[in-house]
């Protein structure tokens, strides 16, 4: 409130940054229980022109497309989403560092991605942006046994759904000396519990202020793919459709009061040549959170004789296995999907500061 200020507050306009001196007064009806009375102010910078979207828009009155293209102007209530995403990254890194994982920074430019990605000319050579650091982390695992990376990931599929982005942030880890896929599932489960505990201990006030409820992550059920289809009463296939994932999650929530469920035995996609097959089944799992796939993981091939010729295109991974690597596996969690499910956002694009999909290249 400007009542105590001698300067003309009409000089202030949207888009300015200013240094305010205020007197705080307790006020029961005010937001956060405080009322601020301006006594003086100094304008630090002014916009060249008025923004065409209100910087205090609450993400309700503005259309989704306008929000996506003008995210940097939205300095109001929606910003907690992006703060929260940062807290998830903190929690992930905290778990990894406290469990003797070494942080890696591998390149996103490579000879070939394991899944459909963006290709371009790299000084006369064909190159692609990586879908994940999976192939580069293999030799790192051989050297350091436990490694993790937070990286940009790319997919060139023309998705038009509320579940996909063409550039996203992935949280990846690889762990050596595993016995089987259960070791990867168990450490992923421990990670989820740590994230919840970390958020409560370090950002409890933030969670309360924004009414964010921590998910149920204790005793996460693990189903074989065939068991999932029995629950759904549908014909078995190599994976689950999005509607089936949603239905399965709802059943698990109602019967076991858990927001997560692991499903193992998922068929690898064409590019996932590194996933081990054992007893006729693929050693791959997917993790579903409130009806959305947020992660996948696998036990990977460590025996060179199991690799097919296609792997030769990926020299770093190929050589790591050729010259010796311990039994290992790992997982990748998509940050934007994870945050969107945590916050019950209907569209994954709302969890990205600058969403990149088939419609958005700018800003």
C-alpha cells in the first residue's frame, strides 16, 4: 500500500523492477497475514514497451498457447511449478551423492541415438542429439561402478499429446554389480522414498503453502506384465497403452493405496538393443505414477556375445562391453512428467519453462 509514500506511485507500471522500502503490518485478511506499506521506492529498470500478457496472470485466465509462448512474462502464481522441479532435481542429486554415485556430464551430440532423435550435419559427418545418456554412461559405469547424470534429452517423434515433449530433462543412473533387474527396481524405489523425505525435510513450508501432497511410495508393488493384463482383463501384448496405464494405476491406488506401480517384462523398443533378455523375457521395467509412465529401467547386456551387429554403430557402448563391463543396469526418470504428476497438472508442457514440442520452437 502506498499510503506512507511521498513519491508518486503512478510512475510505477508493469514490467518495471524496483527497490521498495516498506513497513510490514500484521493483517489477518491479507495474503500470508501481512500488509506492506510502501514508504519509498527506487526504479531499477523499465520495459521498452508494455508486455502483451500480464506478468501476474494466474495461469487460469490465459490460454495455454499464450502461456507457453510467453512463459518468461508469467511472474505470478505459476512460478512455484518451476521451483518445485528444481527441488526434485536437488532431491535426486542428494540421493545419488549420498549413495556413492559419481556425477557425469556426457555429450548430447553423438553418432546415433538409441531412439528416434534429431539428425544434423556435424562438419561433414552425420550426427544425432541423444535421446538419453544411456550409451555414453555404459563406459562410465565400467570405470566408476555407480554413475548418474541430469541431462537434456531429445525425441523426434511428432507427438501431439499432453504427455510428450521433444526436448525434456532426464534423471539417469547406472549401477554396476547387480544380480538382476530387481536390484534396479529396489534402488529406484529407495530413490522415490528419499525424494519424498527430502522434500518434506527441506521444503515442507513450500509444500504446505502450495498444498502439494507427498505421494504414497512405501511398498511399491511390482507386477509382471502378464499380471497387469490379468488385472485389466485385456489381451496380453508387449506393453501397456496409456489408457491401460491409467486404469492400472487407479486399481493399485484403490487396492493398495500406493501412487506408484512397477511393471516388469516390458518389450524393448527397436533402438534398445542393450537390454538383456533372460528366460525368454526382456529385463525391462516401467514405473507408473498416478496413471502416467514417468520412468523406465533395465538390466543391460554385459556379455559381448549377446550383442547383435547393430550395436557396432554405437562405438562407446560397444567397446565398453567388448573390453569388459560388470553386470549392470539403470533407469531414466523424466523430470517434467514427474513434476506434472506430483502437482496434478493436466499437461506436461505446464511443467516446462520453455516447452519444446511440434508447435513450440520459440522463445
